């Protein structure tokens, strides 16, 4: 059995005397033996007692009047996200708690993990542990989240309306998420576990078991900021963390012990233009999960993006995606990982002496 929605998850019944009913004003309600209301749909447009509740084949519990749906559980998800539902996220909503994990396998009350997004200009999915990022998908490019390793499954099935950057009359940005399942018989859905793992699950009717087609985080490199500032994580190497080319550990003793949280510092300062015949250049790093906190500029091609970064002394790196356009970073480079398959090309700014005459390895020697 797969529980995909719980009405009164934070206000449980203490016995088996619970009642689910439609109230006189047309709301769904859960009450106990003493007729105390533990949960209500709180429909903003109360109707009449002639409303009807129906559990659809998709698992969506709807309240409808005639043929009009006036409330549905899919618009108020707990830890699961069902096919063919639309979630609208705006600055009026709690952006960090679109999904909320269970506290434990047997306790559906709010756990410590949640799924949502942040307030940056580029839309991305984030798993939060409390208020701190635990995993992030990387920016959305209109087709995929470019920080995910497997693009043919998983979040590739989530489509984001361009409303992410459309302004309403009140000036608040709105993002609409629509998750579409190709085959309804698979009962495809996303679930956030109490351990902070989001998984795309499907029903295997042959084995009568739930299968997982995609999940995140999957490796230690997927955990947010594993290698610290200016560090890069590669799940195929040991140790996992290295400093970017041109950088060295900030605390070498901690780094040797496998404590990478303090990250790395630059060996040779940037020149910002030509000084003594030397100028900065860019090192191309392929198949990268681009750093967090990108600064986004529309309307530039890749050459213009490079020029924009090169002309700013504070620009540390740039990346270009046809669906996103120009991304630059000026504060720090944080949460970088090697993605294969997947990822994007990241162009790291270095002093010319760090670049050498030939393309160096992407990691420090």
C-alpha cells in the first residue's frame, strides 16, 4: 500500500471513531467521536450540501458541485505529487514547503525535509532540510533541470510554465508546475521520503511492487555543498572532492582528513585585464552541475556572455544554455559536481599562467 495523501496529518485521530463528511457549507471535514473538527478543506467559496466527494483513479480526492471541481487534494499535496496536476507557486505561498516529508515511516506529521524552490531569478527545485538546502536540481531551461544526472526520466517529466517569469497585476511572480504521466496505468508519482530523498515511483503490475525510475540525492556528490566553496565533487573518484584548477584547500589538514566544508581558495589572483603582458582567460569544464546562485542575463549569445563576464572584474565564471541564455557568477562558486550524463559547460576564470599552453585537467594537481 502506498499512502499518497493524508488530510489531518498533524492532527491525528486517537481512536477509530473518525468521520469523513461533507459539511452543510460544502466542505470536506474529518472529525472525531466528539464531533471536533480535526481537518477541513476550507474551500474559499462555500457552496451547499449538494457537493459530492470522489476519489479519482489517479489518487486525487476531489470535491465537486455538478461537474465543477471546487476543491482537490492534488492542489494541497503532502509528501507526494501526482500526474496531471498543476501547482501554482507565487511569492504569496510558502516556496520552501510545496511537499513536506513524513516524520518517520509510521508518522505522517511534518518531517524535517521539504521540497520547494528559493527566491532566485532562475527556477530550480530544492530539497530543504529545515531551512538549509539539502539537494538542488539546477536551473530549469524550459525542457530539463540542468543539474540532474538523468534527463530521460525523473524531473524531465515536469514542465514549467513560462509564468515563472511572468508578472501578475500585483507584481508577484507566478510559477505553474504540471507533472504529466505518459501511462496512467503505471500510477506514476513523486514522493519525498522521511529521509529527504525524492523519487519517481511507478507500479509494476507484474511483480505487484513499486519501482523507482529516478531519485535524488543519489550519491554523496548530490548533497548540497559537499566540497565547499570552489570545490568540485566527482562520484567516480576517491576522494570525492578536489579543488578547481587554480585553487587549493583553504585548510589543508582538514582537507586531508576528508573534511571539505571549508572549501578552497585561489592560488593566483585574477589580473582583470592586461597587466605586464598577462590577462585572464577561461577554462572550459564539461558536464558540470553549475554552481548555485547564478546571475541571469537574457538576450545574449555565448560569445556575448563570455564578453560580459570578461569585462567585469568580479565575474568568476560563466555558462550558457540555449534555453536559459547567459549565466554568470560573481560571489562564489558553490555546489559544483561532475555530471555524466548531463550537466553543462562551465567556463572558469583563471589567470593566464594557470591556464598554460594546453588545456589542463579540470582539477588541481
